[in-house]
């Protein structure tokens, strides 16, 4: 998983985070498979944020974990962009040109309000390969996602609780539950961005997908228009982002003028 995902909650509090980590209803509840829970956006909490209309265009990846977030992040580093694979502070979002993984997949509506010039990319993957990959990931992550004693960042815990019901449903690794969560998330994304031109959907395993992404970002040239993504974070290797060294990597916990404060919106 990405850098500093396990920063302790006490560390967050010490730096004045305004994030509200109270329990919320998960977006996906497998006991009600036909229901998509709606996120709550509080306009007053977003309107005052200083980022609106002041930042250059960003690309925000809103595909779920294990859909290629590491591959797209590394590929864009190689294109010269500053990239955050997870972002738990306002400053991380401000510094990065591209952001993926938590909390992007759970908070895309709020981030769309905060960054009206951003482009969004949904990462798709065949369910027959995504489900076992996600089960493997959760088997390693669940102890650290515990609301009280887990060592992962509170925002990361909240994203997984909201999207996968971690800490709410009895077995978040259940195959049908994960299928429901994937489909609910995908439906919500496409309903939200319906008739808009600022969403791209790609499957990173497809030939030429990187060239398609670069075209969407208006970064194509004669050499990169038909590129494909490298295959990273495959199998049981879930730490390759940490292992990849590059000067353009933006830490998920980057501090700025407001230290490690996050945005004030509620989900």
C-alpha cells in the first residue's frame, strides 16, 4: 500500500486535522443489494475552501483499490507529473497533479466540488480477477482498518468503511458482498458524471490504455499516443508504490501552511 498509510490517529490529531471520524453508514450494504447509499455533501463546508478555482487542472482517479491505481500513478510520474497515491492532507491534494486511491474513490463528489477544473478517471477491471485480488488485499489490511486499534490513517479507514462496509458488515471479504460494492460504486460514478465530458473510463490491462489517458489529459505526442500501462502491484505484491522511488512522488501526509489538516467536508 502507499506511503504512510499507517500513520497513527494520534499523529493526525496532533497536527490539527479537522477530519470527523465518527461512524457512517457504508455506501455498500450487502444486506440491501439494490440500494446505493447516497453521500451527503454539505455545501457550506465546501464553499469556503480556498482551493476552489485557484488550482491548475488535476486528474483524480476514482477507481477502487486493485484496479490499477499503482500502475497509473507510476506511469504519470514517468510523464513528469507530481503524483499522490493516497492523499490524507489538504496540502497533498494541493501539490499533486494526479491523485489516486483513498479517499478519491469514496469522496469523488466532494472532490468534484472542491476542484471544479479537475478531470476524473474511473478505472475498470473484470470482476473475476478483481474480487480475488480485493479479497487478498483485505486479508492483509483488515486488522489495520479496525476503527479503534487499527494503525491505518483515519481517512483510509473511513473510505473503506464507506465503500466496503469494513467494520459494519460481518464479512467484508465475502464474494457477493464485494461484487455488490463494486457494482454500486460503478453505478454511482456513472450516474453522477452522466452527460459530462470530464470523466474517462479505462481498463489499464487493455492495449493503448495509457495513450488514451494521456489524450484525455491533453498530454499526447507522437511517441506516447499508443502506450500501454506497466504491470505493477500484481499478485501478492501490495507495496510496490512504497518501493518505487521518484522525486515527483507526493507523500499522502504532506504538511503545508495548515500542517496536516484535511478538508472540512463530511461524507
